[in-house]
C-alpha cells in the first residue's frame, strides 16, 4: 500500500463489469478518483464514474472510505 495516498476498493455497480471490484489509489488530495479507466480485451477500455455510495470501515469515524461505488459510462475501442 502506498503510504502517501493509500488505496480503496472500487465497486463496479453496473455495465459490462457489474459486480466486480478493483483496488485503486486515492488522488494526492486524499479523495477517491472521480473516474477510473479499466483496460479490457483487444484494446477496449471501460470508463466508470464515481457514484454516491461510500463505505467506511470501523466505527472510529475514518476520514477516507474503504470502498466507493462506480457507475459505467462507456466502452472505448
């Protein structure tokens, strides 16, 4: 884990990768990424945008989420 930014789980809630999760890094500001691009087969790339769902681990009022929902935007060929 990168100690300067950290990682979280991106939960893909719809589209061709629905139900899958990936680990990604926070931005340098400590915020979750607004969009993620996931490489696919034969040069395809799947674009996902951050949704409103956030999950936090523990009851200590963690400042950053451990999981964030992402919604499908488009497939780029």
